[in-house]
C-alpha cells in the first residue's frame, strides 16, 4: 500500500530531521535510494522548485515528493506524515512548558536560549546575504570584486523604507518581497537575460 | 471555538503563503501577523519557540505554528494552525508540479528570486533588531549572541549543539548565582 508506505517514510523524516527544512534532505536522498520512487536528479529539481515557491522548504519538498510518487493524495499523505511527529512532540513540550515555565532552572535556560536563537537567526541571514550580495560564479571566496552593486543599492533602499520612513515602515513585509521580485526581474538580478 | 480555530487556520495559511525559503524567512511575517496584528504571542515567545524548534524534530515553521496554535486553543488549536501553515504548500506545489517540471530554470523565476533574496536579508536583519531587545539584555547575552552567530557562520556546527549548550549554561548559572548571591547583588 503506497500511501501507508509514504506516510511511514515521511513520518520517519519528520521524526529524525532536527533543525528545519534543510535537515530533511539527507533523509529524502536516502528515500530515493531505498524506494526508487524518484531519482536523485529529480530530487534536486524538486528541492529547487520548493525553494522558489511560497511555503516552508521542508513542507514543500515533502508535498512535491508525495505528488510525484502518488498524485494529489500522495502529496497530502506525505505532508501529513512529515508534520505528525512535530505536532505530537511540540504539544507535549508545550504542555510541559506551561507547567514548568516559571521554574527557576527553566527560566534561566531560556535567558541563555534567547540570545542563542537570535544569534542563529542572524547567522542564517548572513548566509542568505552571501548569495544575495556576491556573484557565486566568481569563485567560492567572497571578494569585494564579486559584490553585486545592484543588490547593495536595493538593500540600502529597503533598509531606508522599512526602518526610517514612518509612512512606508508600516507596510506589510510581503509588499517589499513583491517589490524586490519585480526589481529582480526588471534589472535581471539573477544575471539571466529575460528574452 | 470554531470561529477561533478558523481564524488560526487562515492566519497561518497566510503566513505559509508569504514565506519564501526556510523557516527563518518566516520570522518577519510571523512578527507582523501573529505578534503585531493578532497579538497571539510576544517577540520573546517567538524566540523561545524558534530555539525549541531548532532542537526538536521537524520543520521549524511547523513547530512554531503548533506552539502558537496550542497556546491559543489547546491541542485542536495546535493541529489546526499547523494544517493552516502547510495548506498553501499543498495547493501551490500540486498545481505547479502538474504543469511545469523545470519551473526553477525559468529566467523569470531566477531573476525574481535573486531580488527576493536581497529583501529576505533585510527583513531578517529587521527581525533580529526587534528580537534583540528581549533577547540580549546583558553582557552575557551579548557574548552568547556573538559566539553563536559567528560560530554558526564560520564553522559547520549543528544549531542543535548551540541550543543544548545554552540550555545547560542557563541551568548551571542558577547554581553559580545561588553560591555568589552576595557578589551578584553588589555588582548590580
């Protein structure tokens, strides 16, 4: 029964992939070897599409793999399989936190966890910045020569409108995402001619 | 109850549809929709959920949705919010996968995402500035932030390790502060 197997495989992925969407990839690659549902090059394509569509990366990839394997029902089953362990584990932790949040040890642990979490978020922002502000085809190193001036100009503009101008500061972040997509297309930020 | 649950579902569906890339890209959208508009959680709670999401299994976006849903409406809330956040993925991927197999090779998509990446950087920067106030409250916090940000960027260290070490450090601090209570008071 393909659906049971799909659910089981993605349940396992959801249970053991710790640390977000990227952590699911080794499991998917293993799945390709073991089940023959899809090839590795198909998986690379699916990951690329998942990165460039709305929604969390790990969820998109699970949906896509499920779809390729068994159509729309497969997409639903794979996604449910992926999220079921998270739901169970987080509900248990949330219950635990409600009871122990004001415990002096738990409270002190969170005082150290908050700057840690913020540091991890900053690091992820910087790693996105590496690919957003530097030409990757100019080699691995982030030399000043590989800096994309058009990206820097867009970034400065966005920084000003999202932080310093009261009228535009209040706009929803999706406005700036859409704006940046248009700018990216008009000025061919990806370095690929449109026609 | 039904009304609250449907509000949870659609709010998280909205967050899901506006998230591009990994879980962190979701943070600015969550801050706007869940913290500022709905006031279902504070910035501090969001950082807590992200920290827990780092070291528990599963996709961080999903874990965060479960947390906030649970906080608002118990177990049904946790489930409904999570289903909401994955709903757009199901719809969009199912539609796209049926039509285009090499969607990500289109010049339109490549150029648009090169622009979006710049925007995501700035939005994450703004999100970190907002979180900073609640997260980095003293010198120790600043040191932890710098060690984690630099360590995670320069070396291939799993975030799980940072989160576990920070939790242990926090627990040890209670012991140390217990012993040095007098010193602590005079230092302040």
